[in-house]
């Protein structure tokens, strides 16, 4: 007696195809994990930084120390020493200490770095760090400046800072009190509007505008002492 054998069609998921399916699944999982890690690395962090002895806190999404410093207006070619190194990845626990080249903090702005001013600046920076970080994050869009028609030529020069009240003001020998200027940091492109409310600095200093500390801090870390700017009347 002959017994017929039942024929079975080949399964679409053959044994040979299982390794390929497993590899594909692992690839999808890896892509997903990389996406999570990338999103995490772009999360805004508040970084504590000491620049030429003055300490501040800045919010950033930069991934490395070098990119963070460039973002706040300190390019690599202006740095004399930095810890940790520029290539090190940033984390929420990062503390950055940087010293710029002497040409950025010469005698022109030496008065800003007396022991008394430095002590006051450090104390204020520590007390205001958390409030400043939160306020900057919330008001970033509100502070966006509208286009302005220049009412004068565009000038270039150097700006320093001093403490004179808490407003967006500056001292100038070029413009009378009450003049409104648009000022841009040429190193990072950040822009502010200020009103002239004081006379100075002296012509021999080579400084065109002496920005109030509050105004200077919106363009660059106060530890830089002075920055290259362009500005015009609005």
C-alpha cells in the first residue's frame, strides 16, 4: 500500500530569511536610539562659565565647549587658555573657565577690572544667574528687533562697559544724550538698541561707546571687557 505524503508549501518566513529580518530590526532600533541621543544633545542647558575671572551662566544647545564659546562671542582665535578643552562635549554639569588673549582686556578697560568692581560683578552674577537664564529663554522672541532705517552712516569701532544704572544705555562723545543707536557685535552678530545718557569715554582710549553693563551683557560676556562693534543712529 502506497501512502501519499502531504505536500506543504514553503513558508514565506523561511529559516534562511530570519537573520535578515533580525538584522533589519536591529538597524531600525539603532536609528531610533540615535534619534533619541541626538534630541537629547540638543536640549538647552544652562552652562556656568568664568571668563577672565568674571562668572556668568548662559543657556545653550551647543554640543561642545568650543561651539558654546563661539556662540557667546568668544571665537577660538581669541582664547589663551580654556578648561575643559574646546572639543569636549557639554553637559548640564559642565563648568567652563576661559581666559582671553591680553589684547582683549588691555589698559583701555582696566578700570572695569579693579578688585572692587570684580567682587561686585561676581556677586551680582551669582545672584542673578538663575533668574537671567530663565528670563532670557522666555524673552528671546520678544526681544527680536524690528528692522530699522539708519539715520546716520554705519560706524565701526570698539565698545567697553561700565555700570551706570540698569537700563539699555551707553556713554558717547559722538552723539548727544537722548540719541538712540542700534549696536551690533561684529564677532557674533548679536544686536541691541541703546539710548545715550552719559558723556564718555575719553577720546584717547580709542573706545567709541561705553555700554552700560546690562547692555554689554546682551552682546557678549562682560569678562571680555571690550568688543568690536558696528552701530548707527535710529
